[in-house]
C-alpha cells in the first residue's frame, strides 16, 4: 500500500510518501493507527486525546474521500491501495 502525505503532515513526518505492508482485511482506521505508530509525530496532528481521528484530517482512498465511501473508516484496504492524507487548508 502506498501512503502519501501532504503539506504540514509531510513537514512534520519528514517524508513525502512511503509503502506500508498491512495484513489483508486491514481497514482505514487500523492503517491510520499503524502509520501513527511508525510516525508518532503525526499523532498530535491526526488523533485527539481519546485516539479518535480529528475531523479536519482528510483521507482519500484511491482518490475517493473516505467520508464519501459506504464504510468510511471501516473501508477495507488492498495491497495496491493508495492512501492520501491532507491537513486542513485555509486561504482567501
């Protein structure tokens, strides 16, 4: 599985993208927890004090925003899945 980090997530983790091998049947939420385990600096950006994903973290699964998918964070991932993580963006 390919993971791409953008903007401040990329800066904080010090890496643009990486491959990660996860067991078959892993879902988005489990992948998030494993990525945070490997890159603990992302925990503050991604998870609240109870371990729940912050609403402002935008995750795309193969180009589809996770919250538009039927199973949302429970969406199962394949070995060729691409996960993109975007922080909130403001501008004007």
